[in-house]
């Protein structure tokens, strides 16, 4: 599979400032757009923009959000058509999950990750009814448009030093990838029902953090990723609470935007210099933005943070244990290391 490398201080010394500016501008769009799910608008552009490495690539900056818009529209339409037929609906979702995991394990394609994220969100929201599904669809379309608008702006203000373009080098998995994809699709289907039962629509951006631990091909990688997602959730929750506490002393939008910019800059600098996996800090910043947006829109900050952390930990480790047990039982990996 493809794992985004850490940004380089030599190639992109302004990465931290650009990450902070992206988060600040994304949050600034919330009062302008007035979305039903502010957490999606705040968090999603981070994933679409901050994952780029080295020089700005306009084609990728445009293709990512537009691809997401198209897939979201198609998935929401499919869910609306299939929801009246429960067995067909469940079977179709499993088949889509299987396709996404098969793409990731066979070729390492990031497109499989995009398909999984959207299909999980749309399928779970579809269980709540068409109105909730349409709300999630509209929020994704709005967030994709925000990412499309902000990407050239943040790169123009804080450009990368290098002119070299980053070339992704996905690594395919070995072994019986059909069985590996089937295991992960089945676990994700069970996780989808759990998300439907316990998560509110505004919490779904957090829920996806738990679900995405399943994409890793070995059980040790799955557990390692689950731990990193939990660390990111805790770090993002603490950051959000600190910002919200400081915000209570002077409740002005500019103050809040400044605090978000500082937090994003700190996370970005840690991605450049830390010995820990860089994506932990990117996830943490997304978590912090989602928590801040959710807390200031309709929820109590302390309760929201506690709830999201508990549900993320529960979902991540339950999914990891199931996948690890099934992988150990089937031993589908052809070249798994002896210590695995």
C-alpha cells in the first residue's frame, strides 16, 4: 500500500506555516458557508491539501477534490436506490468495501482509500435516512470545494522550496489478497453497523479514523496504526480543549483563527522534525479542528472530546483485534516476516 512520506525540511521548510494557514482558512469558511456539519468543512481540506509533498502540483490539487465530489455523488445516489432493499444494500456495501481493500492490497492505490472513506460514510449515513445522507453529501461537496479553493492560495503564500514533483511509489501486498480483502471488508461491514448504532452524524469524521486502521496488510501494522490513531485522537483532543479554554477569555473569531494557525504550525513543525510518524500530527490537527467545530456549533467541548476518544479507541482496537485474529487464522500473507 502507499504510505505518505514525511515532509522534508530541506524541500519544504514552510510546510508547518502552510498547514496552519490551511486549517485557519478552512475554519474561516464555516461562518461563510454555514454548513450543517461544520466538522467536515474544518477537517476534510487538511487531508486533501496537507498530504501533498514537495512542489505544488495543480493537477493533483484539482483532481483530488473533483474525484471526491464525483464519488460522493455516485455513492449517495447508489445508497438512496438500495436502502429500501436491506439485503441487497448490505451485500452491495460489502462488495464496495471489498473492491476498495482489493485495490489497496493489489496495487497500493490511494484511490482505494478514497473509495473506502466515502463508502463507509455514505453507507452509515444512509442507514439514518435520506435526509441525513443528503446532509453528509452536501457537507462533503462543500468541503471538497473549500479544498479546491484553498490549495493554490496556501501554496502561493507559503510555497515549497523545491521544484521537484513528488512521485508516489505504492507497494503492493503479497499473498492471497482476495482473502485479505474479504477479511477486511467483513470486519469493516460489522464496524459500519457499530458506527450506525453509537455515532452521531457530526462525529463521523472521527469514526473514520477508527475504520481506516484496517487498510494495513499485516496484523502488526494494523496494531501499530491503531495505536497511532489513538495517539492522534488524544493529542488532537488536548489541543482542542486548550484552544477552547483560551478562546473563552476573548470570544472573537480572529482570536480563534489565530490559535488554530498556531496549532497547525506547531503540528506541521513536528511533522518536519519529529522522530514519530508524521501522519500522527496531521491526524491530530484534523481531530482538533473537528472537535473545535463540533464543540462551538452544538456540543459541549468536554463531553464531545471524551465521547470521540472513547469511541475511536473502542472502534480502532476492536477492528484491529478482529483483523489480527482472522489474519493469523488464515495466514493469507505470502511473505509475512517470521516475527509477524
